[in-house]
């Protein structure tokens, strides 16, 4: 059950094979949407889609590397052909590289820029094209980009990552402006999740300690919790339920917004 009703809508969640993306796929499915998980992790993604289908949800998996434009073209074609629609896109796929600025490795940095920024922009390009009037789906819709609390604070060791998420924040506003002004009927918003103990969140804590920024991973987590007025880390559903809200008609007059879902850490 969900407080939102997305019955009859089709959603694509990038990076939906695990972590926050999987929780978003589950939350959208609970609200009645047909959910497509797009990911480079083929086995994990197929298993996640199957497990979701076993709960009664309409789901499928598409192989999607968000940095590859030809993947976007074929994924959108396939989704519209199979489900007749594309109403919701969550640009969630992302990676995080932890490094001090003095040590940052250019190849890793470029890969992260490609996935987090170019991947989000390609999602916007092909999502807006499909959803706008005359597009393959053509019914308008809602796009939610996943930024991070890292776009709103200065946390050591994640300069590159923070930069990519600040870019997602700004790109969201321009996309909302273009979509609104050009009558696409697509709302574009973003969320800034706080730290969640997914694979990415746990890796960050370990690497912060390895860089000597905190005595141990546990101390890194404790520092985050200490900076968080609600006094805990995020849970995947904390983020996923806000994504479902932004995807739903309850957010019908919201576009170009960024919602902090971080227990107050970034205020
Ligand atoms: N976990 C956190 O604390 C946290 C906090 C703020 C923001 N975020 C953001 O939330 C999003 C999800 O994070 P997570 O913690 O679930 O991460 P995760 O590493 O657990 O999962 C990321 C998913 O993205 C997929 N992916 C990676 N590269 C891809 C590509 N090129 N194309 C398609 N899929 C790809 C991975 O296979 C994986 O399934 C990311 O954008 C991340 O930056 C996470």
C-alpha cells in the first residue's frame, strides 16, 4: 500500500538493481506503477525485477548503461513498445569516488563525471523527448534526479562527488525551466539524500577512515549522525517515499525543486 496512486503509469529507475534505486522501484510499484529497472548489473537487476514481480508488481529489467546514448534509445523504445507509456523517470544511477583533492585520480574522476552528470543529462534528454507532446509516450510526466546532501555541505574527501551532485542540482533547474517554458508537461525535481548505509554509503565510511579523516568507519558514521538533527542515518525507504511523492500528482505544482531528505544534516 502507498499513500500515492500511480496506477496505470510506467516508471524507469536507473541504477535500480540495488540500494536506493531498488527501494525507489519498490516504492513506485507499491503505488501501482509498472516499474522498469535499468542497470548495468544484469544479474542483480533481473533478480530484483523478478522478486518485485513475485509481490504482484508489474516489473521488468532493461540493460542500461546511463553513459551510453544508444542504450537510452533502445531502453526507451523497448519500454514504450512493451508498456505503451513512460510517465516517470528516476535518474538514480551514480557512483562515488572518495579521494583528497591532492590525490584525485583523473581516470576515476572522469568515470564519475560521466555516470553522475552525463548519465543524468542523457536521461533528461531521452526522458523529455519521449514524454513531451508528440514523443513516443507523449503524456508528460515527472522526472526525479538523485543529487545528494553532498551538494549542500562541505564534507572532506568527496570534492569530485560533491561537484557532480551540485551539477545534478543545477541541471534539474534548467531542465524544469526548459520543460515548463516549452510546454512539455514534464515536471523535473531532485532530492538530496543524506547518508544511507547502502553499499555506496558503507564504502564511503570505510574510505573516509582510510584517508585518515576519521579514526574508524564507525567514527565517520558517528560524525554524520552527530551533524544530523534527527539523529540517525537515512533508510532507503526514507528516500524512496519522497521520490514516489515527487512522481505523483500530489506534487503536481512542483517543478525545479530540490528536497532535502537527510534528517536535517544539510540545513
Ligand atoms: N547511499 C547514500 O548514502 C547516498 C547519499 C546521497 C545520494 N546517493 C545517491 O543515490 C544514488 C544511489 O546510491 P546507492 O547508495 O543506492 O548506490 P549503490 O552503489 O548501492 O547502487 C548504485 C546502482 O547504480 C548502478 N550503476 C552504476 N553505474 C551505472 C551505469 N553507468 N548505468 C546504470 N547503472 C549504473 C549500480 O550497478 C547499482 O545498482 C546515487 O546517485 C548516489 O550518488 C546515495
